[in-house]
C-alpha cells in the first residue's frame, strides 16, 4: 500500500512567492529592460543563496542502536535546539560504572548556539543526563517541559548540583514555544507509561519535523489523557517533512495492551494473596504506581514504601497531582509489623535485579526490615530490560526458595509495555505520512524492523534515514542525506568522576576482576643492588597460603632477573619494572594459565640504610 505524501506547505508558499517574483520581473523587464536584468540577477542570487542555507541538521547524540540515553540535536544556521538528554545504565562489562551519558563534545563546542532544551517526558533515558550537560554548557540555557517532567528533571539535578540557576519553562499540551529564531515547538499529547508524555511538532525554516517521543496508543489511559489524534493528523495534513519515531517495540506484532488492563490483573493477584504482598515496580512508572495504590485501597491494604527514589517520586507526583491517594494509606516501613500480613503491601524498587535495590536485598535475605515469609506474594511488575534477564531470574529463584508466591510477567499480565507495537507504529505513520522518516529509540534490529514497516506502508526506501549516534543528517525541502559525523559515544560516570574512566581503566578493572593482582615490592639501593625483597602480595589471584611454593619460586625468578639486569647495566626503573612483569607474568601463566595484573613497586634506599632494613 502506498499513500500520497502531502506536499509541504512551506514549499508551496516559497514556490508561489518565486512565481510572483518571476511575473513581476517579466512585467518590469518590459518596462525597463536594462535596469531589470540586474534586478532579476539579484533575485536569482538571493534565491540560490537561500536554498543553499536552507538546510537543517538533525544530529542524534544517543538512543540509536542502543536502549537508553536518548538525545537529538537540531541545528539551523547558528542556532541549536536539543530534544531530551537521557542516560543509560551500564551493562556487566562496564565494571563499577554507575551511569552512561552521551558524549557532549559537540554541544560543548557549540554551547553559545544552544537556544533551548525541550523534554518529551520524564523518564531517566530522556532526562537523566541533564545535570551533566548543564555542567558543560551555559547554565542559562532554557529548559522546556511539562510540569511533571520538569519536577522529575529538577530532582535529577540534585544528584550532583542544583537546577536553581537553570531557567525552566512549563509547557502545556497544544502550547507552542519558540526556541531561538527558527524553531517553533508544539507539545502534542501522546500516551506512554508516565503522565505528561509529548510528541513534538517542530516548525523549522525547511519544514515540519515531527518527533513522536516515546509513545503507545492507549485508548483507555489511566489518567484519561489520550493521544491527541486531531493535532497529529492536522500536522499530517499540513505536511510533515521528517518524522522521528519510537522503535522500541517494532518487532512486536499487534497492539500493546492498555495500561488499565494491568490494574485488572493486579487486582486478581492481590485478591488471591492471603499474606503480605511485595510489589516491585519502576519508580518512574507513575501510572503503574497509581494502579497499585488503587488496588491496595480497594482491598484495604496499607502501603509501605521502600527506597529513597520511590519515596521521592511519590512525593513529587502526588504534590503535583499526578498520583492520587489518601495520606493514611501510606505507613512507615518500621510499622509493618503492627499490621496483619493480609493488610500490607510493600512497594519497592528492583524490577531489573539491580544488586543494591530493595528487591534484590529482600531476595538475598539482607533487607533490614523485610524477611520473606512462606505466605508472601511477590509481584514483579515489569519485564527485564535486555541484558538484565539473568539478574532478574536469579532474584526470582531466590524468592521461590523461601516458598513465596512469585508472580512475574511470564506468568501473568501484570505488566504491559509503554511503547507501541507494530499496529500503533503503522497508525502513527498513517496519521503523519511524513515525506522522510527516521526510526529512533531502539537497537539496530528495532530500527531496521521499523524501517521495513514504513516501507511496507508507503514511505519510499530512499526517504528513510538509518542513522547512528553522531550522524549529521542534512535535511532540506527536497533532500535528506548523511553529511559526516560529530563526536558521539559513551561517557562513563563513576561516583563523582565524569568521563575519567576510559578504556584503559576499564580494561584494568576487567583484568583485575578476571585474574586478580600480584604486587611485587622491591627495595633497591641507589647503586641498583637489591637490598630487600622481592615481597610478593597477591589479591584475587591465588590463595597465598596454599601457594607458598609458587610464591617462593616467583621470588627466586625475580631475583635472578634483577641480577641479569644488574649485570647488563639496566638501571632505569621503567625497564626493571617491565622485566619483572614479564618474567613473573610468564611464570604465572605457565603455572596457572592465568594472567593477573602485575604491579612492581620499587623503593629506593640509600646504601647506608641497609642495616635498618
Ligand atoms: Zn519513556
Ligand atoms: Zn525512552
């Protein structure tokens, strides 16, 4: 099936003006031929230069070929607007890393051009890296978003700084804001797993760019705020030059179920439980939290919340009116024992098996207040994000060992996705009918599937842009093409350090984790003579007490090597260290097939200190 792509109104307008100009020129030419040739030339020159400059650049800095850290830059002439500034969580290979944020080099270099940042919604993968970005750009860059989104963003800043000096502007549905001279952004309501989720229709000098944000098409949304089909189709009718659309569920057939269905399943599970109910959910999934509160209220259970982040979201969302409940339904965790088991719901974090989250601590029996009992029902109201499956199933197995009832997505409808499946993606394509299309928000397989959907639905293959992070995409009225790259990738955050853990540090961490470390301490006199040692200390390599012989032999090998160095006149510490590393490394590998990190430490002493050693 193919559709007519509506012509872009902006283009039509320009065409008409050009025609008028031509007619005017012809008329004037007849009246005064010489003068008007010049005029015509100027007009043509003007037209060409306009065309040349009429290019918009779309630069994704995150969210492509990955899940997380969504971020898109739009640039026209010397002005930039940014859509979302998200973070990602590290996978197993990034040892010790807390967060992953986009590479901001391009924005740092062009910080004076940034006219504003607009947020589609309040999920971590869209707002989580904001405080890190604001540390690199002008702090008076305005931040636009809906009420809940801005409140959650503000809370993110508290992680490392404050957002007091950042100008924030709250935007409502159907409101249009101007970012710089060239971008007019209308916020169009969509449905997702958090309230205040928006698509952006961005009117630019080259045409309309529509960014769907994260969306599903939920016809029975929990908060009654549905997708603004009218506005979306109005833009479709007007003519959208380029659409960027959420690809997360492009592989899933059919429609994603409505969030309100989860409420029904939760109620069924709650009714079956005779003991305590422990529910793990995403803190940012405000609609889900509302449903849990609702069911608890109906079944006359009190809720005890575990985890600071969960308490914070309850505070923000209820203060702003996005979460509604009577204050007395919440009880402090320490008061749980004062109630019967069937009067309690414990709400906690840890749906992804995060080692420090409440559910993992509960599963390991290491939680301060909660010990799992036989009649407890544990509900994990989320699916594992790809990569987290092992950790999640580990928790489930541990919980099952306590003989608790464990309910997770595979066994019941206690979770639905916040992202649209194939039919919803088709519907969006059909409403908007963009001239050009760019799948975003997903791994490569998702983007590719979304591209195929668009092709099967009438967008010509050559009008689809398959970009990756850092691609610089040039968009004009007539053409879209990849035009080089800007720096993009991952910046790793570990504790207070941002970007200071690079490949070398990571490789060390991986080596240390795999085979441990051996420290060889050498005390050497100024003359180069070995005065004491080598002392060998190992951690995570072999159990020293059981490997005394090997350690002793290592000492001998190192001594011999130092003698060899001395006889050959090698005195530089760097050379000595690398020789020690090599001989010890070879020996360990031969004996154990392991490659520990070897760290020679040389201490220099004056010759006359010998006796004291
Ligand atoms: Zn989202
Ligand atoms: Zn997202």
